[in-house]
C-alpha cells in the first residue's frame, strides 16, 4: 500500500504521509506538463478580448457543460462535502440533490436566455443594463472580493493535501499551486481554463472512484458501512437517512436542520443565489457558441452532479468509521482531512499518484474558475467601464493578464484566512450567505419586475 507509519511533528498531531514512488511523481509531472501545454496551445487562439475573456463564444455545449461541473469540483466539493459526510452522514446529499441540481436546471431553462441574449460579458454587467452604475459597481466589487476569497479556499485545500500526504510546507505548496494556475490562465485566458477543466473532470473521477471502491471494500461493502455508521457514537442510525429526524421542532438528524430549512434555506435561497448569479459558473455557459448550447451547459452539468455524492460522501463516511479521532478541532485529524487520510491509508503506488493528481486537479479547477471570473469583472466591469473606456481591444487583453496576476496574489493571501476554519464547508457557506443570497434577490427583481 502507499502508506508508512505516521510521523509526528513536535507539538502536533500525527501527519499522514505516504511513500510516493517514482511512478506517483511521474503521474503528477505528466499532469502538470499537460496542463501547461494546454495553456500554451490556447494562447495561439487568443486574438481579441472576447477570445481571452469568453473563449470567443465559440465552444460546444459538451465542453462548456463538463467545464461547468469541473469548475465546481473544488475544495467545497471534495474536502468540504466529504468532511460533511463524515460529520453529518448521508444527509450531506441535500447539498447536491436539493442545494444544486434544481438551481442548475433553473439557470439553464430560465436565466441563461436573459444573460446570453443581453450579450453581457459578465453577470454584474447585466445589472448595469437593468439598473444603474452604482448598482453595477457595488455588485462588481463584491463579486471580485468573493472570487478571490473562494480561490483562496481552493489554494489552501491544495496546500493542505500536499502537506498532509507529501510533507511539503503549506506556504510553499500554496505558492507553487498558484504559480501553475497563473501561467496557464495568463497564457490562454478562459479557453485554457475550460479545456483544462474538461481534463480535470476526468482526472478527478479517476482519483475518487478507486478510493470509494477500496474504502467500501475495507469496511465490508455498503452493508458493512451501514453497520459501522449505526454503531458509531458520533453518527448513529439517523446518519444513514437524509430526511428522517428533520421534522419541525424535532430535529434529531446529525445535520441539525429541519426540512423547511433544507428545502427553502438551502434549496432555494443559498442554492439559487449561488448557481444562478455566480459568474465563475455562468461564465462557462456564456462561452458557449449559441443560446441553445448556453442553456444546455448547466443541464449537461446537472447529470454528473447527481452522482458525485457517491464518490464524495461515501469516502467521508468511511473515514468517519475507520479513522480514530477524526473530527479534532486542530491538527491533522480535522474533518477536512477525511479524503487525504483515506488516500494515505488505502491506496498503493500508482493509484496513489492518480488520487493525489485528482485532488490537485479539483483544487486547480476551483482556483482557475474564480480567477478567470475575477479578471473579467475587474477588466470589463470596473476598469473599462469607469477608468479607461476607449482603449484598443488588445489593451484590455493585456490588462486582463495583469488582473490575473493580481487575483492570484490576493488569493494567496486569502488562503491563510481559510486556514482558520475547522470545516471548509462552514467557511464556504458563510461566504455564500454573505455574498450570493442578496445578489439572487437583486437578480430576481431585475428579471421579473419591470417597474424596478
């Protein structure tokens, strides 16, 4: 297997390191080479601002659909929801089936025609067309801040995995990961990000599917996992039921919320606020070649979204019943580390390299999605709109590359904010509540109330 006895740092908990062999490092090296190669190849097709910021609005639906889902498979999805699986049990599927898929379908059917037909280059630009400049500026600034905060979460998650499994210091890991994303985004813009996200989608699955299978085998299959979860003091039988124990005034489910909060709070306010107004996701649909492809982008992404819980929540449950002491407030036994710990415990060399590469691919996709959204909003919605209005198109391409560097540098700083949270999912949900829910209300008014 790919593990060795845990080492210990003075004053710290055990660190779950792995014996990464030459084949594992070779897999990582090949992946990084391909990622950078895509960046250099995409650069040849960047001739205008539309090419750099929106891929020339020329991509087919299957490409933008896979990029749409991969852009969301970052720290929130892999570490955060696996942590919630270990902490709350099967009820974590609500974040997918209630808190994502319905809003993705709504985005494709209802909202994409508004965005695409308006020919906007960003989500905040729609508010400028619908309302006024002050509304546009406020939304653009708040979105720019939100994107670098979320990019920082993904950088921290990536560094956490590298330190936990390979022993590299977190600051070095953050800077290295940021530098790779910076190179391919600066070179090829959104096209580079999207084509890499398609690759990253399959790499992520190649890492998570074997981990899920091996983890289930280690606990005696699904039936064995059920027995162990039922007997676990921290979870219990209700952790195997998504709805049981969520009655109003009688909440006993580990998730700690009644069905009203799940359906209307998570399923409407938070999910619709995120999926329908978050430009980091919507940008992939705006890059589609026509309205039909743009509408199909989130619909295509919704299909794999239905099945992602099986390779994220199940590993979290396996970790909860096999890793003694998981759930510590500090150290390496925090819930956030559930997936990396399973990788270190169960996977042999070769599979180990694929799994680590899959995790890094997920976090790089999350960083790239937010940085490409950041550079578009800063370049078009702030700089071009209010500072330098009538410059040649190539000027904004150059400025977009500068904005990319700025976004990465700020994201490196915000990565250390994420380090202060015991659960990445809790931090992400706090950000969504602060930024996305108010924006969703504003967009609903803009789209459906003509007198506003």
